């Protein structure tokens, strides 16, 4: 029995219903707010750094499949805590988690893990981007669009453009929100580029509004 098999969260049933409501009742919750979940999983996270990557990936996958939503968060925390020692093959395996039990909370938390990986392994950036870009599942494409959120001046503009352009007219809210988010974030570094991009492309109202938020402030 591995450390992952043995791990159990102890939740508060009084919290589980309101937490489920917040997520539109798509998932059941054990009833743990973030600080308590992190407290209970601290030992597992620490131990996870000592197991082999093969065992770690199996453990992450198994914990991710548990029904209560907090277990998906723990699995993602395990990824983020260990991503520095992972290989491209390892993160490629984890990419499939994006479409499982998918909603904005898990997808964006997983994106942070992939974003951390490309910071530690910049030569693998294109390969990680290719895991997500152009995929039929829109959650995968959301990761492609937002993959470089923390890249700042290291943002690859060809990559960002390639992620955004095919989805300019996609009606999916979470795609349009992601386009705006990526542009808004990059506008902190290069407002001129973002301003020109918005002016020269037919963005949705949502993407344009989100993407230009900081531009409006700086123009006052």
C-alpha cells in the first residue's frame, strides 16, 4: 500500500453542501477549505518528493479520480510540488487530467503546474504548448491560451497569437475569458503590443473588454 493509497482527507459535512453549490453542484465535496486541506495534505506532499516519478504519477492519477473535489486539488498540489523534477514525458502524461472532471478551478490549477514546468524547462516550452494547442476539447485550448501567464517578458508572441487566433469566434465563455486574461496579463509587460493586437483583430466583446482593462487605466 503506497502513501497515496493510505491518504484520506477528513472534511466537515456542514461545509460540503455550500462548497458544492458554489461549483454549481457538479462535484461532491468533503468539506475542506483550502488552508485545512493544505494542512491535512502537508505530510503527503512532503513524502511525495521522496518517491520515484513512476510511483508519483500513478499516485497523482489515483487521487485525482476520487469523487470528492478536494482530492483533485490535492493531486494538482502534488504535481506542482514535484514539477521541477519531472520530465517532458511526465508532464505529457499529466496533460490528460485537464479533460477529466474538468471545470475552471481544476483546469486553471493544472495550468499553473504546466506554467511552472516551462519556467524550469524553457527548452520544452513549444512541446508543452503543442500538448494543448488546437485540441478539440476547449479546456485544453484554454490551457494553451493561458500557458504563458507567468512568462512576462519571456512570453513567446508567436505562440500566444497561435493560441488565440483559431478561437477568435468561438462562443465558449471560458475561451473568450482566457483570451482576455492572457492579453490583460501580457499588457502589464507590453501594452503597445496588446493594444495593437486588439485594434487589428476582431475580438469578442468579452475578450476585448478583459484584455484592455489595464490599457484603459494607463491611458487615464
